[in-house]
């Protein structure tokens, strides 16, 4: 314990002036008592004037009634019984096998028309740092080792540019003139905001106009002990953590960006996570499908790769209830690995938390969530209000740095998929993993989801595009370990490559551009 700082003495041995004699601001202390958080001032007498000022400002920045409501509702929800889960109805899913070429073309054109009309915005969840990748930079700055050296941010920006061009072509072919730009909303965190903005400025927004990109920060929320008390990171600072990627809903509302979207005439929002090297940003086919189905929420889904894959799965919560996502951490590993003996596929048998369901419910077709979502603007407004009213956050038990060392407590988070139970209608759209899902989550040397594995997925897909367009490859290493990269400025999903590739030979690895 530190000694109190003495700020004045009297030489005759009289009274000693000490900062300990200055009490905390009474009104603020009373407010903390109202919420059972007065321990935040427990070490007040030991703080310097600057530290006291820092502590007061730190607490004043908290919306104490809201934080208290979230803590109470979240702790109260622990251990409550949950409704049984059921298989996702077939009518809620569009599988790859059942789609016809006519449907795909119709959805593609429908999506491009909506994009041309300025009805689509793109929402990027980019609050995370590349810590697990060995970098403190925003994850979107990561270079996965492609021949071009492009970062995840650049790949995504160039895909937006490509879709804009395709939409403009549809407009001109239909006799129209001009096409709206796709507005890109990028959610950062206090840890990545400044670096992200500077990265985009330094790269001149990768060819996009600066005014079509809007940055905003997700919120933070105090970390708490198991009895709901604030954990103090230092004697003058409350420990806080980002409120999860589901914090995007409250952040959009508090930043008035939902109003901004409405002013721009936006009706649909394509939402995705930054750490996917194959993400089809502003996918016209997915948008067209979403519009065609007339639903409030949609998600792309893929088949499960292996039993222990750390991804959530879509289920129906309760008889006739809404679609929702069950996180991998909520599933018993032995059940996640169980095989349906009739089909040879992974099957889902519920554990004690979820009662029992039919053995016919399988993971293996179209129930894996990969954070590729589509929402209507009206629904986002509904979700922002609903989640705020209910105030139930997920409790993640963690070791949290504190004045007592590593304190076991809770970080409170919301997840992007927390929106789905609020949706009156949801449609799931199966995509091929090898075409649209190359996660970048772990450092090279790990067993899966590394920059190296993502790079190979990109190169293999683009190699198939080039060969399908009549191109040829030479390579000095085995083809399974290399390939070619097609610039997003050339092709969004393998289209329009014949003029560039037919009859030409490319030596892998290389980038194919204009």
C-alpha cells in the first residue's frame, strides 16, 4: 500500500495538511452507493491530486444507470432455463445444390440494381487487434502473404470498388446514367480507432472516396467481480473491456448512424467481420436473395469443417421460435463429434443445457455461422432498441488485470448474432467454404485459421478461376502450395476474366491485374 502524499506541514508540529483530508466528491460518492459501487473510491486517501482527478473523470464518463442495469440483468440471466432447440426448418435455408442458374442470375441482377440505386451499405466489424497473430495493429492491416502484399482492408476496399463498377455497368446497360457509391461503415474500438483511420488515410482509402467511409467506435463496459462489483485496474481506473462485436447495435444508435443511413436512402446493410480473406463484400447475389425473400435478417452459412471447429451453429430456439446461434463453447465436445451412423455426417445431440432434440438434426449441411449477415435498416433500429431494453450480455469469465493481480471476474459482451431472436423472419444462404470463408485468427504455426492457410485458400480459388477462363499455369513448387492471385479490381467472383486469361500462361505465384 502506498503512503499518502503529504502536500504541506507546519514547522511548529501543529496540524499536518494531507490530501487524505480531502474527501471524494460527495454527490458522485452517493451515486456510486446507489449502485453498490462505492468501493471504487476505496483507495482515495492514497491517491495524488492528479490520480484523484483521473478517477473522478473515469467514473463520470460511465453511464451508471445503464451499466448497473446491464450488470444486474446479465447476472440474473445466469443459470436460467432456456428453451429447447430444434432443427432449422428447410424453408429457411437456400442450399448450394438446390439453386438454379436462373435464380443465381436473377438475384445477381436484383442485387446490382439495388446497389446502383444506393440502397446498400456495408458494415465492417473491425474492433480487434491482431494480438493472436503477433501484431498490435488492427487486424485489418494484416498482410496474409499474397503475391500483391495487400492487407485485408485493401482486399475488401477493392471488392467494394469492383461491385460499384459492376453496378454502374448494369445501370448503363439499362439506359440509366450514374450509380451510387457504396457507403462503408467501419466499427473500430478504442484500441484500433486511431491506427485504423491513419492506415486508411495513408493508403488514400484504397481508391474509395474518403467521404464514403465512416469510422465509429464500439463501446466499452466495466469488468466486474462475480458479485457485480467494479474491478479496479489501478487505484484510479476502472477495468473495462470492449462490449463485443454485438456492441455495434448500440454504437450505431448512439453515434446516430442509423439516422445517417436513413438520410442516405440506405435500406439494406451487409455486415461482416474483418478477419475473412475471402469475404464477398456487398455480394449482389446474397443481396438479391435477401430482397427476394422479403426477410428482416439473413446470414450466409457453411458446412462444418471438423468437429472442434470454433464456430457457432444456427438453431431454432423453442417450438416455432426464432432462429438463433448456439456458440461452440456451449456444446459438449463429445456431442459435437458424434456421427450419424446412417449418413456418416456429424450429428447434433443436445447436452443438458438444451434438453433433447431429434437425432436427425445435423450440423453438416447449412447451420454454421461465419459472421456474414444482411439486415434491413428497419430491423437494425428494432434490434438496437430491443437489446438496450433487455440489457442481457454474455458473461465471459476471465482473469482480469487489477490492483490485486489477476482477478477472476467477468467481461460483459454482446455478439453480432444476438440480433437474430428479434427477427420476425430470417433466411439462411449456404455458400461454399472454399469460395467465401478463409478465416485469419491464429498465428502461422498454428493448426488452422492462419494467414498461411487463408493465403492458400485465396490462391487455390483464384487459380480455379483462371483455368476456367482459359488460362494456364506454370509453377516451380507443387501447385497445392501455390497459385495465382486475381486482383479484386479485375474480378469479383471469377467473372469477366476470359479477356485477360484465355490462352495466356501465368507463372505461380503471381498477381493478375489489369
